[in-house]
């Protein structure tokens, strides 16, 4: 599995990027990774790592050299059996990827999003009204998770009952991109009935005829994909569309609770909601890391990488690279250059990013119209996770 280190002076790092210490507070480790060089060997997991913004972009934008078809987690699908049938989007390469991406991308068109906006807005205002009137609530369970479960679940067109299972499912999907540690074992122990429910929810007969899920089956009607492939593409909605936005919205509230002047800026100018969300994505990226696999011998800086090697891309580290973002550890919603890699980049860049932005914007605006300040009360619990960054629970008191 591990390659001989051919080049002289290859930086070797023995940080374990899946330890509790790392995932609970990755930022000091990120700095060490970035400072080690444009690429380094991670002896703890036997992979390469890139953590500077420029190289993360470079790898994401070269899918011919750095493929996804061997999996985007630590496991190399050519050697290890994946825990579920691989995603037709996340874990494929062109030309299959290109075809499937076009289908899902059409379902998420600007026109489709526009037609959902009002419903999302009504729900954001309704939910935030109810929570804020209580004075204190769990910003994760009751808002950041509840909102996408409701609006995105409705938009895709799955049944209302049992949706919270999607959180358990995504917990497994993303943890499985790391090593087979405790977290994966725990997620795996409860995922099987959930995975069955998810797969049933992806079938044509289970979907609301007016939803995004059914739009994928229209591609099956047109003969572009078969019935099974259509269900698999719907599975991507349900895998990637809830927990990601839930963590992003939770992280947004966390950032603003800790940066009251930034909240004040936003309250005075609600048009800052979108740039503010970009800053949240940069500063506390919900999707911290993923892998690519080299298809051929290649080079980063003056380091040679063999073919069939896993490369860890630390999106979280790239998003705090001081070469790209001056004073990167400052949360600043007025940054002049907000470009980040929190949604990835290149052909696999998040296809739902406009949906995510719309959800976050509406929640942030609903809060900004009602809340003067947040206080995180006792009992916030960070969720230690192989890949995702966010909270299990985030109790807040709001001042109106
Ligand atoms: C998928 C999928 C699952 C997890 C994440 C993701 C970030 C996609 O099943 O296609 O994109």
C-alpha cells in the first residue's frame, strides 16, 4: 500500500488526522501540515497529504491524475470493498461522472431553486419565530438539523416520517471516508436498517411526483440512465444534502455567537448574509477533508508520487492558509476575497452549493431579523467525526 519515498527530503508527518485531539481542534495541526510543505507523507495512515490552498486547488482541478473512482475516503476501492455501492457522482470519474452530474445538476438548476425559495423562506421564518419566542433552544437539533430535514426532505419529495434517519445515514457515509475506527464501528452498528429505509426512499414509487427526486427519474424516462441508476442518483441527494447543511448552519450560529460584532454588522446589513455564510464555510468548513487516488506517477513541488496512492486533501487547512487568506484565524464576514474550497472545486465541486447557500441565507436572515445576540449556554457538545466538523448539540439563549 505505501510507496517508497523516492525524492530526497520528503516531509514526513506523524500526525493522526483522525485522532480525537485532531478532530476536536484541527487548526494547530493544519498549520503543521501546511508548514511541512506543498505535499507531505502521512506515516500514520500511509497516504500523502496536501493542505495548502494552492495545492488543494491543483489536485481538485486535475481529476485525470487524481481520480475519485477508487473512492474519496482512505479505502482504495480497487483493494477494499466499499461499505455500500459507490456513489455514481462522488465516487466516479468521467465519462460516467459527466453524464450523472449533468442529470443532478439540471434538477438543481437556478430556476428549480428559485421555485423553492419562497417555501424555504416561509419555513425558515416559521421555525425561527417559534424557537426565538422560547428564548433558548438547541441550535443544532432544533434548527440546524430540523430545517434541512424539513425543507430539503420536502424538496426532494420523501415521506415526512422517519427522516431523522438521514442524519444517522450521513454520519456513516462521511465517517466511512476515514479509517475503520471506533466512530465507523459505532455508525456501522446502527446503519443497516437506516440504509434500507434510505434506499427504499430513493425509489420512484416512494417519491413525490413534484419533487427533485422525481426529476432524476425523468432522466430514466428519457433513457439517459436506467431505473437503478436514477435511484442511486437520488441516494446522493439523501447522502449529501442534509448533514452537510445541518453542520454548516450549526457552525454559522457558533461563529456568530462567538463574534458578536460580526453579528452586529450583519444585523445592520442583512445583504451580508451570503458573504457571511461564505466566511462560515471557510472558517469552520463542515466537510473538512477527502481523498483522491493517483492514476499515474506525478509530482507536487519536487516530490514524486507513485501511481495508485491516496492523497488526503485538507479542505479545512486550505481554508485557513495564510497565503490565501490574510489573518486566516479571524472570522471576518467582510473579507475582500472570500473564495474558499469548502465546497471543493473542479468537476466534483458541490453540486448542491447553491441550495446550501439558499438554506443558510434564509436561516441567517430569519435570525438577523429577530435576534440581537446569542449566548452559548452550558452543554454544547462538539461531535468528534472523521470528516465532518460540527456540533452534536449547541444550546443557545437568544436576546431579542
Ligand atoms: C453521494 C455523496 C455522499 C456524501 C457526500 C457527497 C459531498 C456525495 O452519495 O453522492 O458529496
